[in-house]
C-alpha cells in the first residue's frame, strides 16, 4: 500500500530519527592521487563516497539564513610579527594570509623563491607549496570586505583539513594501547623518539602542551564528541597501516574535529632548519620526530580567482573554479556547490624538490570541511555544558567529515580533491 511505502521511506517507526537531517544536504567527496612515472602523470589512488554532514553545519546554515555570513566569534590573539620558534604559544582562528609581510613569504632578500620561506600560522593555500609566494594570493576568500567589520569569521566553508585518524595525549597512552597489540609499530616509535623508555616518553610528551597546539579531535581515547574538553594531543600515523577505511559511527555528525590532524610548529625556512631531519627520506623532507604532529593545524584554504581586479564568480564552471555553483541537468535552480583542493607534489615538475610540506610522510585516513567561525549560542563559559561545541572547535566549525581509504602523502604524489554539497 502507498501508506506502507511512505512509512518505509521515512522510517516513521523510529521516533528518535530526524528525517530532515537526511534531506537537508548531501555531500560527496572524491580524492585522487597522481604520480609522474616516466614523464607521464598516472592515477595511483582513488577514493570517493558520501560524507557525514554535521550538526554544526546545520547551525551555520541557520545563522546564514538570517543574512549573517560572518561572525564576531573567533580566536585571533596574534598581534605583530611572530618570532620563528617551535615554542611559540600564540594561536589564531583563521589564516593570516592577508598579512603577507608578517606571516607568509617564499622569496629571500635576493629575490630567490623558495629560499627565504616562512609560514607562521601553519595554513596552506590551495595548490601552493608550504612556503608559498604571498603575491599568489589573489583574494582572501574568508575575510569580510567591510572596513573595520568585527564580524570577520566566515560561517561558510573556507578550508579543508586531513587527519591520520590517530592521536595521543601522552606516551603512556600510546604505550598502553600499542606495546602488545602493535609491538612492531611501538618499537619503531620507541626508537624514533630516543630508543629507551624514559627518553622516548620525555621527547614524545615535549611540546604537546604548547599554546599553539590547541587543535584536537579527541575528548579522550577514541571518544570524539560529548560533554568534555578536547585534550591536547600529538598526531601519529595509525599503527594499522592497512588500506581499511575507519568505520563511520552513528555519532560522527557530532564530532568536534578531524582526528590526528596534520599539524606543524611555527616554522621559518631559514632560521628553523634545525627542526628538520638532515636527510631527505623517500617521503620527502620531514620534521624531526619530536617536532612532528604538534603545533598549528595545516588547513588548506580555497583561494578565489580574480578577473581584472574583481572577484570572479565562475559559479557555472566547477572545472576551473575552486568554489563553484552548479545544478542538475533536470533542475531549474542551483543546488550544488563544489570545492576543489590540490595538495601539490614536491617534485621537479613543481620546482620544489626537497621542500618541506607538512602532509608528507603521513598516512591520511580522514578529511573535514570547515569554516572560520566558532559555534556559539551565546554561551562561551566552560562552566556551562552547552559551551563545549564553542570551546572544542577553536579553529572553526567542522561542517562535514569523511573517512577515506588510507593513503600516504609523499613528496612525489599530488592529491586532488573535490567536495560537492547538494541540497
């Protein structure tokens, strides 16, 4: 009967299900990895599938429907020029790529690109190397153009962030979970952090409590949402090095962030060379183990193109625009938005052999789509349990998330991502 068909479609027997959630928005993620082999770029990795739209996306959409696309809620405590040091405690909620002279440069005093790099907030620009030339920034996609506007934190999507799916708040937690269950991996970690238990424990725990190491996806071990503060953690590669996809849970729509986020300490390409390994591995030029997995999250920002000095909408051309609107062939209205992201290789094709790129050497298992605004309903005190979404997402709201088939980003690999949201 027709009644039974509707009943089955909407699952009306499930009183706890919110039917609107399933029809409000859909998201599809497509990730491809390319490597140049014998002069030809070849596809070596492909993962695609549906994402999980979070409750925080619904919050952001409701606010934007009132006409507010920027928020005053965000953390922006950096003032002036940052000193280059792993021990800096400053933190910022969104990219400082607009303040080019103080935060990003890729050219030294002699005008040589790639030799004077600095990146003091850890953020990346879509398609660019870590020490990108600030002149390549065509427009800051996530900043209000109104002079003096305090509502400067974007509620709409501005960036993506990958994670390994694994992070630890201390060596003791890592040891308890892996010493027996993943003995080979544990021994490798022990050796990379000093070789003996006391040295490894001290080295691993060092810098986790840095003020700039605020980003985490975990409240505690394997718990990613709920009432409780996220704990400062160090990102590591998952000891499960199989290509298995991390299971999607029924509570992922309430996750606070990407787990095992790719992070880096404040870094100056000239003055902080001691933070790097002296040799270049097969994965690329990497930070020393004690400096890996802590610091600022390496969000990758969309960068809108310009046409004769004016923003270029290009909403009808998803192939050429980083943020593009489109519609189904049978539709008379716009119903899709596609975000396109590129993580470049560090190869001769890019003129970037031996350059540092924070994603290299990590096995990526999760990806999140974010904005710059913090979630608030007027409560920001830690004394109120309703404040956890505000406190636990200091770098912007997690709008959508997807677990992907494991893939290691190395210097000779370029990753291309498209993220399509459909209403």
